[in-house]
C-alpha cells in the first residue's frame, strides 16, 4: 500500500497507488502527510515508502515516515516548484 501526496486546486490531498483520492483536501502539505502517515501506520509493516520521494526505506518506527534524505530537507521537501505560496507578505 503506497500513497502519494498531491496538489489540488484547493490544497493538498492523498492518492492511493491507483491514483484515487482517498483523503479530504488539506490546507498544508504537512497535514496531508500526517493523514497518510496515520493510515499507513495502521496497515504497513516496517518497510515504508518515503512520503516525500516514495523511495522505500527502513522505518525506525511509526513516527518515522520520511527517508533519511528527506528528513534532512523537510522544510523544503518538494523544492520551489511545488512550494505553496500562502505566506502573507505584510
Ligand atoms: Zn525521501
């Protein structure tokens, strides 16, 4: 079972391996990841796909859902291209 975090017109949501949307739409990517992680926790054993890059990696536990590479770049996991520009500029 693998999920992808995808952008939608209204925010972020989660798709399953069949490209069907399985979650509500979230305002932030983090919230979508959180939702997917919770679902994965219920179903997956220790080998998980990284939620950011989909690469399989050895998870240390249910809290561990990003591969070591992405964990280091959590603030900027998808790069500038997909970064939502919701921050307000005063
Ligand atoms: Zn990764």
